C-alpha cells in the first residue's frame, strides 16, 4: 500500500469502529504495543464526557482495497490539534495501526493537517518509548514545514511477568523481596485477608462507590482529582469496558472490611493499573501496596504477560519491580 497515493478520510465513530477494533486486535497479536487507550470504546467514552467545545477529527488512511492502515484519533480546540483525550485520564496516546506507523501514512496525515491554515500547533502527548511514532512523526512534520520539539514528559514503570508467583517474588531486589514477604505475613497475621476481583458489569457498578470512597480518602491530591465529572467518566468507562471483558475492579478485605482497591484494565495480555486507593487507617499494614501485590499475583495466575503501572514515579511501583519506560511529548508549530 502506498499511502501517498490514497486520500485521507474523515470518519465518525460509527463509520470506523469495526475496522478500528480489527486493527487494535491485529496490533496486539503482533505485539506492537496497542494499549487499552487505543480501543474505540475508550476513545468514544472520553469524547462523550469531555468533547464539548472541541472538534472531533478521526482521520484514516486506507489501502486501495479499503483496509485500514492508519487511524489518527485527533481533536481540535482553537488552533491546536492533538490526540483525542486529555493526559489527566489517558496515559498513552499513539496512532492506531496494524503494525508500525509507516512514514508514508504519517506524511499523508501531516499533509492533510498542514492544509488547514488556521491550525498553528500539533500537540502529540503521551507517546511511549519504543513507538516508531517518536522518530517518524517528527520527520514527517519537518518535511511538511513544521518546527518540531520532542520532550520527555513522564515515566511509566511496568513489569514483565514470569509464569509463577514465587519466580516473580524472587526477581525483586533483595530488600524489596524481604519487605514484601514480611508485609504479607504481618497482614495475614492481623485478621482474615481476602483479595477479590470483579469483572462483570453489574458487580462493578454495585461496588463502584466503595472504590471512590477509598480513592478519595487516600490522599488530598486524589480527593481533589476525583471531581464529579471524572467520577462519572470512571463509572461509565469501567461499565462499558466491562461489557467487552476488559475491566477489573479489585479489593483487599481485612476481616470483611474493604481497605484497599484498584481499577485496572486487561487488553492484549497486559494489565493496566489505572487508579487505586486505600484506607489511611490501615497504612501501617501497607494495604495499598499489598493490594497491588495480590493483583500482580492474580495477573500471573491468569497468564498475563505484563503488568503496567502506567504514568508516575510513585515509590510502590519500584518496590514491586517496576522498570521505567519514558513517555514523550511531540510539539509541532508554525
């Protein structure tokens, strides 16, 4: 397929969803790195909640036979075009392709965007280390006459999962390994411990209020983050993705009381830890960290290949074996 000979199309969610889903599945099968944020359900849910005042720009480049080669999920606000979805709720952005985004496809998209004289800035945030977009998009933008700046934006620790829990524990640094085992023993000596994982929509909707209560009480920053608007989005995206078999809502219970929680999504054999919370009254038992440890164990039991802690350099991620991956921002101006 020669992207330069194929026109870029503007699409709607309804016109492109089927082929979009197929491309995400193909990318995951190839191990290219398609994430839960690439799913059309995620993108449409974000748009339904936060799209007001913005212009949706779903651009596709297709082969001569109509096969989708690249999808650019974009939006425009004023004279800025960016990936669809804000960085407060979306950890990773990228173009959606069955393989690596080709230079010709990116050049076709850049020509389309460059033809719009009112657009002065292209802002491509949250592109993860290892994506071909980091090299190919700046090249395509410069060819189209844009000035380009690439900056590190954040880190996103992740963990490659072995086949057995004990193998995972043994892989931790000596101090972290010792501390994890000590904390587990101490917690289990404190009462009846139960770790539960919910995946059905009805169960998740019923337990959602417990998640938000624990999230908000964790820290003042989390309480401030979880606005009513964000809570409505969390509820909606968790429910919609539960219908697709993607959502996982976990709780750590001590003597029947829920003391820690996490919301994660499983896609392409990867568990993405989206957000979490715990009761500060049980901080001395490290219930937040141990809820994540038990969730890692669940992921190992379910055969997941990776546990992605996602953006942020919180200490617990490294104590549990997370290894940094950088996340970048590409800005093009004219």
